[in-house]
C-alpha cells in the first residue's frame, strides 16, 4: 500500500511538471532592420528564431522597408514548420534619426492576441523611444511583454530605465510581465535595483551581447546590454544569449544579420 501510494504520488508530480506549458521568448536588436537584409540573410535569421514561441524585435526602421522586412521574416518562419503572425508598432515619437519601430512575431498555435498592441504614450516625454506593449494569451493565461530600445549609453539611458521602473509599479501589473530589449546598460548596474526589488529577474548575467567590428585577442563580443527581465509570476527554465557567431572568422558574416546577439528565455507560469 505504501509503495502504491508513493508510485501514485510520483505519477502526480511527474504529470504536474510535464503538463506545465513552457514558452520560449527571444529578444533581438536587429541593426537597422529594413535597410539591408536580403532573402538569404532573412532565412539565416529565421533559422536562429524558429524554436522560439514569441520574438521581440528592436531597431526596425520607421519607413516602409522596416514593415516589409518583418513581413518577409515572418514568411520565412512560416516555411519552417509552424504558423506565425506578427505586429509592428507605429514609429516612435523620437528626435530626428532616432525614430524606429518595434515588432513582435509569434507562433499562433497556442498563442492569441486581442489587439495589435500600442506604444506606451505615458512614457513619451521621459524616453526617446516609447516602449511597445502587447498582451499575449497562452491557453487563456495572460502574458504582457514590453519591448524597449533605450537611448545610447552616453545619453543617460538610466533615466529611461528609472521611468519604466516607476511605470511598472502600477497595480495593473499583477499578471506575468516581461520587459525585453536593448537597455544599453549592464543589468549589474544600480539603476536596475528598483526593478529587481519589484520582483523582476534578469534572464542573463555576465553575457556580452554586442559584436565588435573586429576580433581582439580572439574575442568578438563587447557589452552586456541586451536582456529579458521577467516578473515573479514567471519560472525561468533556461536562458542565455544565442551566440550565432561562434568564432572570430565568422564575425563579418554574422554582422550581416546584426551587431547584437539575441537573448533567449524559456519559462513556465507559476
């Protein structure tokens, strides 16, 4: 009887763990996406992204070419075994030469949306590029993702991070939240203290995510500034920067896609 009870308990635990839905998110700053990528490069990008469920893209150019490139990337993904959909933000309300768009691409099998998302206008006066906010519904469970690209490191991106931290203190954010993007600041810096005190965790630590122009001392990576922060209602299973470069001799070809590595997070809802 004891053995039978233990066996039943084992089955129950095993079922509970295995039945948890796992979701994979990739965040990627794709340099000037819409100006240069050809069909072969788009296919290489799709190969990197194909195992994700949701992709958050930064630095989509504001003109027609940006939207067209996102559509072509989604089409490439559609040819790799799953059905994908996408949304593209309006251009950000930004200073000259700073304006861009954001995009989300996701697998439609178990993921739904109820609207097309929106730029967070409340932050317009506090950041150069307002974040893009979209609610996803995964088998009925709501997940909000905020997609953000901060100003450069020498133009006080810390001020923008503090503004977003204050925005996330709202009582409206009681469900799982992800803040993904290029922050131009290392997650170790004191500016992220407030976000972490709210229960957010950085998906990657000590992970350099930008690419040098040339290798130096056999290193092609520069700064750890891209990340995915997830709220305390999310259980991370694994996370890492996707190194699609792998060796110095591949750097030039890798930079045809972007000067940033994508960041990957696989998680379950608590």
